[in-house]
C-alpha cells in the first residue's frame, strides 16, 4: 500500500509542518492534522509537545489534582511523548515537592534544550538549602535536570540559598537568566548532587539579571572568575 511518506519526502513534510507551526499558536491545525493521518503524527507531535508550560494555580482548592500531576499521568500513559519536549516551563508550589512521581517524570525528559523553574506561591521564595527532608527527592530530580548535558538555556526564579556549585557544573549552559534568587557560595557534597567539579569552565554567552539578582552575578564573577569563562554577547541587568 502506498503511503504519504512514499509520495512526499520526509524533508518536505517537515518543512510544511514547520511553516504551519509558526502560524498555529494554539496548535489547533496541528492537532487536526495529527488525527487525519498516522504518518503526520510524529511531525505534529514535535511541535504540539515541543514546549510544555506547567503553571499551577495559586489556590488548588477547586482542583482534585495539580497540573504537574496531570502531566505526570500523561507521560506515564504515553512515555513516547517525553522525547518531543524541548522547552519546559515548570512552576512549582509546596505540594508539588511532595509529588512522589516528580523524579520519574523529569527523568524521562532527556532531550530538553531550555528549562525555566520557578517557585510560584504568591510572593514567597523557597529556601533551596533548608528544604524539609520530604522535599529532597524532588530537589535532587531538579538538580539532575539542571545538570542535563542537553540544556543550553536556564532560567531560575524565587529561590534563596541556591548553591553556586550547581551553576558551575552546568557546563552546557549558554544562557542564564536569574531573578529573585540568592546564591549560597559553597560546594555541596550531599548525595543529591555530584561531589566532583568538572574541569570544563562554564561558557556563558548570555547573562540576564532580573530583580534582586545583581549580587548573585557579582558573586559568580568575583568568586569563580577562573571557572566562569564567560564572553557575553548579552549582559542585561
């Protein structure tokens, strides 16, 4: 049986869906195409699931399950979808750090290029160093995510006492955006983080400093200048 892939080369289909994705902000057309033909499914999915934003509401009183848990159920039932996710915007609340499935969900996202992690509980910041013991599995999974060798762009917001050693080990980073974040200037040796330090220095090309983050950059540049081999094309304060 002749299929569309026999008639149209893969490069042409890729070009068509790439153009379509640029004008299909809600992915309505891509979703319709994915239901039309099985051959279209992988082409559509890379755009439908290419960028995932998880923003919990400030109050979950009317919800029986939070967004991160819904995403976890989606990945658990369809593990092949994790390979399509390239950009992750992950907003976390207190209850999300108690989600037992979070480490497994994040571990499956192995092709990420950019990550934005923020604590979004009103105007509160989260103390990264002094988390309760029940939060530690989630914290460890976030560290592994940040240190993923595929991630080139990282944005962090609303954390205090964030260990600078994590940023110094993120040697694949090219862009770093920090806001409402203070850094703890020490090297962790706990089990949730590699104790060794990479020989390769961080090669940042872009550093963006938001509110309450200027002191962070000064610490990074002053204390770790020999390891932060940054030649900024963008420095925004």
